[in-house]
């Protein structure tokens, strides 16, 4: 059992079955929560910002790869 970080209500979850990143809802206040650490078990409010950060990282990697490809193209055209 863990406590909701927002309303401090006890949330009935099986701590042994939780993995980092697992999501669940507080029955008392309805807050979306996620596991932030498994040793010890810690939970925090789930935010879509985490998912947006992952999406932004993917977009940044794609842009970096495109820039590298363009540099390679420029270098090979200078060589000819």
C-alpha cells in the first residue's frame, strides 16, 4: 500500500507488482499517479510532460540525423 502524494490517502496496490513508470489512479482524489522509484516504492503525479519529453527527444534526434546527412552531402559535393 502506498499513499497518494496529493491527498495522502492510502492507495491499495500490490507493491511487489509495481515497476518504475507504472500508472494508476488514486481512488480518493482521482489523481493520475505513476511509480517514480521501486526501491523504495515512491509515487508521484503522472504528467503527460514525461511523454512529451520523450517525443521531443525523438524529434531532436531525427533533426540531428538530418543535419548530419546534409553536412555529409555538402562535404561530398565539395570533394567532386
